[in-house]
C-alpha cells in the first residue's frame, strides 16, 4: 500500500480532516484514485469532498463509469451524514470546496430527490440557498449546436414538456451562456447555431437565497431558471412548480411576520407541528413590545385625567380614533410592500414620491369621509355638542391621514436601512399610531375645549 494511503487512513481514523485535506493537496490524482479504491463507502465520499475543485474533477474523470456511480451512491451513505452534521458550519466551509459542475450534474441525475436532501451538506450549498432546491430536469446543449440538432434533442428528450420550453446554452467548460425559448427554436433557420439565438439572463447562483429565487419567479413567468456555480458553470435548474412553492413559502413567511408572529429573520412556524415553546417565543416578542407601547399610551391618557373628568364623554372616542390610525397604516403598508415585492416600485426616492403623490389624495379623501362619518355617528349615538363633534371629527380625520402617510413610508425606510419591510408588522404600525392618535386627539381637545379647564 502506498505511503500516502497509509497516512491518509491514519488521519481519517484520528478524525484529523484538516491534515487529510493538506495531504490530498500534495498527492497526485492517480495516487488519490488508488486510495479511494481501498476505502469503504462513507470514507470514500468524505475523502473526495476534501479535494480541491480542480483535483476533484481530475480524480472523478480518472474513475471508470461504475466507480463514478459507486462514489455518487457513497454520498448518501447513512454513516457519513452524522460526521458531517457534527462539524461546525465554518469548519465545513473551510474543509469542503465547491464541487465541480460535472460532478454536481452527475449527483443530481443519479440521486433521488429524497437522497438529494440527505446529501445537501456534501454538496456544500448553504441552508436556504438555491443549490438546495435545484434539480437535473433540464436540457442543456453546447453553443455550437444547430437548431436542427437541438430540435431533435428536444424531441428525443425524456423530460416532461414543461421542462423543455427552454434550452440552456453552454459554452466551453459548461459556462452558462443563456437560454433559447422553444418557440424561437421552431421559427429559426435549421442551420443557425444556439449561440446566435441565446437570450441572456434567467440564472441564479447556487448560493443565492431561496427568497431571491422566489422574487425572480414572482416578477417573471419563467418555466425554468438556470442555477450556476461561482464560476458561472451550469450546475442545475429550478422549475416553475418548485418556484411557485418557494413563492408561496416566501409569502407565508412575510404574512406571518407582518402579522406580528415572527421576529425579524425568525424561523417558519407550522401552527400544527411546531412545539408549543416555539409558538410562544415567536409571539411573545411582539406582544412584549406592544405592552411597552401600551404603557406609554396609558401613561399619557392618565395625564389627561382633568380633561376626562370635566367631559367624561371624551373617553368614549379614544379607542375608535387610535384604532383607525393603525388600521389605515396597516392597509397602506400592505399595499406598498406588495408593490415592492412585485417589482412595481423600487426602494428609491423617485418611486417613494410617486407613491406619496397617489397616497396623499387617497389619505385625505379617506380622512374626510371617516371623520364626517364618525361625527355623524357620535351625534346620533351620544347626543354631544358641536364643539365635541368638531374635536372628534378632526381627530379622526387627522389620524386617518397620518396612518396612510406613515404606513406607506415605513416600507421604504425599511428597505433604505436594509431591513425586510415585512418586519414592520401590523402590530408595530398599530402601536405607533396608538401613540400618535392620543397625542392628536388630546391636542385637539386642549385646542378647542381648553376653556372647560379654566
């Protein structure tokens, strides 16, 4: 047995993966192939993952076809995964380099979707990344392929029809060059090459977050999106069906966050399956924050004791006035967040001014209508005088307008500071408007009813 193989086995027994990686970096591909043939299945996969990208490709190509298949199967060996999971994330990053595109393609082709989930640590892509959800269900052809040849490959392909709506175009070394829609292939001259027809774009990095992929599928109706590695080589694809699932998951998380159920960047919550402790922790943060706001509001209201004692009916209007500000703010924020998510507006001053130009007349109209409605209802239900009706109507009008303006501005501010707008949840906006609402209401009380305190 060669010395390098004996030293390698010794280091693996000790669990000294860092030294094993250094040893492999000094060995020739032929020596590494010889060592791999001596190792058991899980260690064979582990040693292969310790190789740098260039050496890994050379070793993989030096193996014959059955040995390549055995190596791929070794990636899903159940004895291997506990070892990888025991490593710290930063240690895995330091030890495992990105796999060559050719090897990734082979892995995706030969492993079942369930097995791919199991070997995601070996693939080296971060949790929640596009690399974790990509698949091999795509047709990719060299850029020198003619239209005639491409159409024959489409016809002979075993892939489902929806995965053949585009053909990916590859340059030298599997470098992604773009895609050609099937309709464009059908209309092109048979001798035209794919290089002349390729459309740039519709690709994500394997390291991009799944949220970024979801945003891409929301903005564009792509049937298939290419996934590339750090060097721009095609390693997989994400189909529209999986893209829709990512969009639904993304929107569900945004809704729960906006509803005050998740802290920023918190985990997804499954109401039926999540432990009770998780349900408690994900809700208590917002409720504690709201309690703090409530203390501020109640303290300020308590300071208005003299006014409320003189005109007790004023207390009856506190709740509807402050609630209206929160409701209006949540409405406006939801519409703006949706526009940002769909790409209708961008987080920049020009687009905010566009939103403002539309929100101001809407907020003014809503304020006037709601203010008049509140005054009319107060007159018939409480029988109060015109001075109180004036205060109540003006307060309701003002908080409705402020709610609309603040609710539309907060998502832009969040994006400006690099925060997901959805983290500005409904309860947070409501709390802000509660505080402003009591200030506005009692400000009008002192302005128009101040004579009652003399």
